[in-house]
C-alpha cells in the first residue's frame, strides 16, 4: 500500500503545494491536517477588511470541504496534531495514528505578542488568521479607538486600514521610524506624515509596558464596548483605547518539529530542496528557514510550493529565489519595494539615489561599489517598480 503525502497546515503555502501537485498528478494520495476549518482564503486581505466594509467570511474563496473535493484530498479539519514520529513515519492526531510516505510541515507562524503586564494583557488581539479575525471582528467594529503594537509592514497596513474606516488609531513601535527594516528614513518620514494627516498618532522609540481594564460608565450604550483599556507606555504616556492589536512580528510554529528531533533555528531549517534534517520530511511557508531567512511573503511560498511539488513527484528541483517585489497595502501612500534598502548592520555602506517630486519618489539603494541592492517607489512613481526589479535581478 502506498502511504499518502501528508501536509500539516492549510494556509497559502500548503494549498499552493496541493494545487501544484494536482496540476501534474491527479492520483497521488494527499492528506491535509489542520487546526482550523481548512478554508481557502487570501490572508493578506485581512489587513484591508474594515476599510472595504467586509467581514472575514467574505474573504473565503472556497470552503475547506469544497477545496478537498475539487483537489481530491482527504481533509482532516479542526484537529490537533500531537506528535510526529519520523522513525516509524506516522502522526499522532487526537489520539489516533496516521502513517505517511512523505511529510510536509506547513505549520505557518503565530503573531508575536511582546511581554506586557497588567490585568488586561490577555485582551491583546492578533489578526494573523481568518479565525483570529473572526474572533476579533465584533470588537474591531465597535471600537472607536485602536492601539496597534508594531509599526512594521503589517502594523502599518492595519493602522491605515483602521484609520480609513474612521477609527482613531495610535501606532507604538520601539524603532525610530515606521517600517524600519524595509524603508529608508526619508520614505518612512513621508509615510508617517501621510498617516498623521489621517489622524493616526505614532509613538516611535516607545513600547507598551502595561495594559489595564477600566469599566465603562453606566451610561454606555448596549452597542458600545463594555470597557475601555488603559495602555501605559515606557515613556510614561497613557492611552485610552477600546482595542489593542499586536502586529509586532511573527514567530514560526516549530514546536512539532522540535519535538520530532528536526533541526530548528529561527524556523524549521531546510536545504535547497526544502528538505529538513529528516529525508522524508519537508517544510515550506512561514515556518521554514531558508538560507538563514524566514520569508513570510506570498511569492517565496508560491515558488517554494512549485519547486517542492516537482521534488515530491520525483523530479528533484532546487528552490531559486530571485529578488521579489513587495506591494505595501497602504492606499493613501502606495509603496512598492524590493531588495535590501536598509543596512542589516553597521558595516553595510549603503547610499541612495533619490528622484522625488510632488507625485511621489523613486529611491535606488546602492552598495559601496555603486551596485543596485534595492529600491523603493511610492505613489505615482509605481510604474518604475518593474523596470527596477528587472535591473535588480539582472
């Protein structure tokens, strides 16, 4: 009996792998185990739900059951994978054992919540999945004031979405600029000004120390939040909000791999074929560490899925990752970028060529030899993005 290919996870990377395999092989037995419903949806769209007056359910492209039927897979939804035995090649799932031939870990990542004290610390929301957004939906719709912990890409996208929806927003980040790991300071400053013009307050070089509950007044309407939240920052500033969101980064879900004895660093360590330290186990998506990097973007996951599908079907294929463009979903100040635009350490000698006018800016990032290492384009300069990407990958 041929043992099935087993995939743990039902996110973008997992389902792209299923689709890539089915384009080439209709018969391979595939089982998918997931802790949620297994619905097919586009996770990046979660950062624009409120401004588009949608609900999380509106993002579902296909139910888990329909996806399983269309792609001829066996879906085990709403289950808990307790352990992986790589010696005897089986999973323990809710007390039962399931054998596998090859195993793919697509366990994703969870939102990081910084250490915070206070009696309302457990009220910090995360929006890293459809189920998390569904759980937070009523709170977000009713909230008038929202604090976002984290001024990186996701935090910035969420903050602009909330502000566009008419919410009062404050962003808290320990860095000196928004999107400090992606944007040169001159672009970050312009982004900050645009967000401020929308009414967003930005607290940089600061962090949340504690969160405490404050009972609502007896006159509060039934539809209003039942309590407000006091947020105390390291600077001593105190904010009163109705909801707190953590968008302070992602932490790969690696515990299954650790317990199974696989090599784990920041993520599950894989080689150029996405193979882990066990020859029958692979990893891809937000949980995988490739060449020392965890790449939590859609395009690396898509390329990984396409390469891994070929490998699993008997055609070993090396994953090749070119420079890839990131489109930041900040409609009031659209940004596209690629490559390295910020120094990773003090020894990086980067310089910038800047073309800027009232319609936007194009920033080319150069190394000490004058070679292009990255770029950032904004607003009406977006048409420059693809030619620069081609130059960057040449």
